[in-house]
C-alpha cells in the first residue's frame, strides 16, 4: 500500500473514530443526569454557536493528533502523564493525548449548555469528576509508568500496591501520608499546656507562657468543629498557637469533642451556648479579665460570630476584638460546595438526621477530597496501589485524614439556615439560643482574613464579611488555599499577602484590590501587630494553669478529646 492510500485509510479511520466520539459525547450529555435533574426531564440544550465552534475545534485538534500519532510521540503537558514511561511509549502517550482532548471537549460542552448558573456548575462538577476518574493513568492496563515500575521491580510494586490497598480498605480511607509516623501529642499538637476545663462538647486548653510577661487580655482560639484543632498546632515551626504564645498572649484553645452516638442530638444552639459562649466565660473566670480577644477559623468563625451576636442581644460584650480566618458569615457565595445545596438535598438531610444521628466524618472528608479529585484522590490511588509507593510523611495531610463526626441536628440546621437560606445576614430572621440575630449589634473591631485560592470559603465570600460587620475592620488577603494560606509562618518566607494602606473597604473585592499592595511573606506579622493593639497592657505571666480548685489542670495538652477517632 502506497503512502497516499495509507493516508486515505487513516483519514477514513479518523473520521469514523472521532466523528463517532463527538456524536456520542453530545448524546451522552443530553441524556446524562449530571445536574441532578428530575428523571425523564427534557434533554439538555446547547448554544448553537458554541456547539459549532467546539465541534470544529475538536475535529481540528483530533486530526492534528491523529496525524502526529502516526509519526511521533504526542507531547503531554499534564503532570499525570509527565513520567518517562509515558514519553517512551507511543501507544500510552497517544491514549493520554486522546483523553486530554476528550476532557477539554467535554468541559467545553459543559460550558455550552444553556441553563441557569447552578445547573451549569453542577454539570461542570459532574464532568470534572467523570474525567478525573476515567484518566488512563488510573488504570494499570494503561498506566505506562506503573507498568515500567512493575517490570523494573519484577512485580514487587504490584504486590506492595495490593498490600497498600488492603491496608486502606481496613482503615476506611485512602492514605495520603504515612500515618504510622505521626501521633497526636508526640510529634503533632506538641505546644506545652494543660486542659483546664471540659464539658461534653469541648475541652479548654491553656498554654504555658513563653514570655515573662503576657498581655492582660487573654486570647481564645475557636477552631472548626468539622476538623480537629491541631491544624493550628502541627509542628513548632508552623504552629499558629505557639506563635501567639511567643508574642506574649495568654492563649486558650477550644478542642472540640469528636461526637459519638451519645452526642447525636446536639444542635447548633448547643455549640454556640455550651461551646463558644461557655469557653469565653471560663477564660474570663480563669484570668479575671473583663474582656478577651477571640479568633474563629472556618466554621469556628461562624459559630463565634453567632455567639457574639447572642451576647450582644443580651447586652453583654465580653470580647474586645475578633479575628475571622477564612470564615463564612454572608453565605451568598459558597463556591463549589453550592453544587450540593438545594431544597431537596437539605430536606433529605433533615429527614435523615435532623432529629438525631451523626454525619460521619469519613463522608465529610470524602466530600472535601473530591472537590480536588486529581490532587486528593486519584493521585494517591495511582501512587499507593498502581506503583506500590508509600506516600511521604506530611503533617498537614495526616491531620486532613483525622476526620471528625458532626451531630445530625447541628449539621442539618447549619445547611438550611446558612448554606441554603443565608439567614444570618438578614436582621431578625434567625433565632439562636432564644435571641434574634442582628449583626448590626457587633460593633467590636475585627480582623478578616481570606485566602485567594480558597475553594471552600471563596475569597469573595471572605471579603463579604466586611460589608455585614459594622465595627472597625481590617481585611487582608493571603496567597494559596483554605489551609496552606492560613498556616503560613513568617520564618518560612513563603507566599505573599495583600493589604490596602488606606483601610477602605469598598463594596466588592475587585474594587478593594485596585488599591491593595502585595507584600512578600506571611500575613501573621500584620495580624500580630493588630492584635497587640487590642491586648491591653502587659502583666506578669501566670505560674500555674487554670485557677484554684474549680479550674485546675485536668491533664496535659492536647487532651483526650482530640485523640478520639471518628
């Protein structure tokens, strides 16, 4: 067969393969239930102009790939296919290139759907999950790197991968790090302190001063109850808790209990009144301070904002200043999590656990992992099981795998009143602990931090707090995401942050950014300077934990509660 005949046959095969692929892709999209639509609903409709342009681009790219595949190994720029095994195997490289082309096209189809914004977001999310799962790198039969390693190790990598798989099945989650190398209280959560109070919801930790004098206003940190507190105390060099102690603050931290069935009836009100408000009261009693400073992180910040609003409604102002780190108060923009939230979903959760029960920690952890499926799921499937590798030690990922449960009534109420109905920013709409919520009463000064690439609390949502809290405010934006942006100690010299020198807080983040300046390194130093301005004078550091027989040291930090497994 001459070259012209070969090319003609190849062109015919191209038209058949990729033409059929295009037709099937459109048909599957039109019939798919990617947006959680009612079964039997009318097929999805596409923008004709976008669909035509996408088809032309697809056929053009496919023809180029087909022609290239006959002559050279396709160039792959996706890190999933970056290894030498892919580059040295033309068939594997071609399959990966074809996959990437189809992935781009399917995402283009998602963008071309004519529907409301939420439906399009759900379709995009569904397509992203589908394409992440179907990558050829996830299957031993197609993964050239895993095959190469299996040959080099004479099958040992496959045997080790099976051991890893059985281990992860037993523990109930995919290993993101070598968890055997970490132990809470031994090499994470090591800042010296003691438990000075506990009830059925939390233990209160007080930390040993590292300075001869401390500020007269103590400092209380409220972490999220959806995770364990030691994200704020991983290692001495990246511990926000230790940093606060080193700056001269008498520091207390709420360590939430990991709920079991006995706490399955607890509500949002319980976490506000018997949680944060109780912690504030205990810190005041121990220190004798009329006012304290408080910090809330993520959901901990939302609970703190509710506690402050309840106290304000009762005419009480025990907190002199509040810091909110990556916290949702105005739930107008909830980012990618919005794809899960609608009336039917919330009603289902209310029926399932609104009167009692537990939202399992592993279910929550899986949901958050699949928000970044390539990084937090399939990356470890490939490394752990196909290549037989042990993931390297990483304290943050160890913490990420240490999941916590939530009481069902707490969780269901939180979904409806915040994520679905956004009631907190509507004066008088929400009742918490018997009090009507009105954020206009929160006149205390606040420091608001948001992370630029946060996918859980979008930066616009973090900034929105500046528009609903009436007191004197300072807003700072940091680089990176929900956790890495927060846990960014100055000594590392990493990342950067943005501050607006004139202190103005216009209506939108984009307007704020027009006057903001980027500074290298951590935002911690800016926050520390701000907090010292609200901490009062310095006094002699206490010689003992707690106060008297009522608040004596119960056990060393980090305490029992944080060690309870979900």
